C-alpha cells in the first residue's frame, strides 16, 4: 500500500512539474520569421504572429492578406508542439533562448515526412531585410510555363500585385491555385513563398523586363522542384473549368454509395436527394483548394442560402489511406473545423491516379482535386467543374461565385 501511495505521489508530482513548466514557458509575442529547409538546402521562409488569447498562446500564419489561425499550441518545459487545424501536420520544436528549432511533420497515411524548421522572433521581413530598389513593376497577368519540354509542361496564369518591394499574388492552374503567395522584388530578382500547413512553396526568378520573367525555379515540400518562365499577357487565361472533366458516352448520371464519418451508408438514391439540385464535392482533407471550396460553401453563405431552396451538398473524401479509422479522423477534423452541415463520405479510395474513376465509373476522365459535379432535379449531371480558384485569386474567385450562384438559380427554376 505504501509503495502504491509513493507511486501515486510521484506521478502527481511529475504532472505538477510538467504543468508548472508548461505554464512558465511562453513564446515571445509578435511577428516571427520561420524557415523550412528543403533537401537541396534552400530555405523556404514565411512569417507568423504569436499572440495571447484568453490566457493561451496561439499563432497566425501570414500569407498576404490571409492570417491562418492555429490555436493548438502547447509547451512543456523547452518543448513546443504546434498542431495544424487541417491537413494532419504538426511542428515538434525546442525553445532555445527565444528561438525555435525542430521539424515540421506531415502525416501521409502510411508514413511521415519531416522538414527541418527554425524560427526567430521580432523579424517581420520574409526574404531580405534591406532589399534593393525594384528594377521593374510586374503587377498584372502573366502567361507562365512550368516544366521543361512538352511532356509534363504546364501552362499556368500568374497574377501579381507589386507595391514597392512587396509582392503578392498567385498562380492559377486547371486544378486550382497556389493560394496566397507573398514575397519581395529586389533589383531584378523575384522571391515568393507560401506555407499553409499542407503545402510549402518557394518561387524565385529573374525579371528581365516588365514583360519577361526567366530562370524561374519552384521548390515544393522537401524535394519537389520545377523550372518556370513567364511573359506578361493581360489576356492570359486557362481552359474553361467546365470543359475538362466529362462523363463517358451514354451516361447522364453518376451513382455511388459510401459511408459517412459515422459509418452510415449514403447514396444519391436516398430520399433526401430526390427532386433536389445536388452538388457533389470530390475532395480530400489534405487538399488546400478543397478547403477553400468548402469554406466557400459554408462561410460565403452559399449553403445556408440555397439549402433552404432545395440544394443538397455531398462531399466525397479521397484520403491518403484506405484505412477507414484513419480517414475518419482526418475527415472529422475537416468537418469540425468548418462546421460542415452536409454529409462527408469516406470513399475508401485514395487520390492516386485512376482511383476517383474506379469509384465513379461514369467519369471518362479525372484531372484533379477538387472536382465538383452539379446534378439537376432529375438526377442528371449537368456540369462538372474542375479545380477551384480560392479567395487568393481575387477577381477570379468573385467571378466564380457569381457564376455558380446563377447556375444554381437556373437549375432550381427548372421544373
């Protein structure tokens, strides 16, 4: 009995010490500069702000106008753990003086991927403390080519806004955008980066004139690399997003039956979808553009406005693992983060090439995530939209919202 009492006392004392250390350890409030290191040794920088909220510390990752709140910050002695709200990734860090060192870890279904990370407080610049005077202003639209040669060559549209040395913008592709990029123009050099908890991007290039950008390099994650170039083109545009994904000849409908996060099967043939306009999201909790689309449905007021008029939305999740319980955890995290009121189904298929078509045999092709299938009140597929241009794309996002509202109104008006 005495040994048991001593053990309990020892455990309570340990917990008290840990709790005390946790309470005493605090990160400096204010703007920090963090860097992730790629396999090639390049530093991918981003800024974040540490603040005290209701007696607890949280951070906000800064990319352009986006301040991405991360409330799950825990400290134990000199250890700091930061769990990202989405994308199943986290920071495991050590506080050395006022600075942080450690790793950013992505949980990828069957394995983890780690990038070395370091951060210093009281630094608000991202790339250069004292950049040179810009040689050019590259504000505007650019036709960008990523990749060498025809195989693997991608045509994107760059949208940049420059204010002195400060540069913001994004690249638009057929499957979405690179979200909020932020950086610097110094002399004739361009620097842009973004970190959102899932993707980490670094772009560099030489600005040859106000019309040509060359020698571009893009680093993504630990080892991703691509070359890019661009020319100024106010008329640069992508293919129509409604023209890229279609059904096989002879098909007008799609069919599926998958479990929701509680294990209950949901099918398009269920009574709740009869005589309704149905929006089917093909998504993954690992996909930032999918999160932008989910945010659009929930926080723009779209779902609240149109659900009452006869619109249903269903999300089909393609996670990085076929394990239901693991997928259940990440999809539930997504559902809770956005307070998603409509069903999110776990397909049991991964985002690997070909899997979405195996799960939805009526699809003739599949380009990427997200893809949105719009079904009329008779159950026929009327449109398929590939990709999603989020709020980081400015006017493109606004134009999509107006267009999507009109499409919805037109389908609801049909008898």
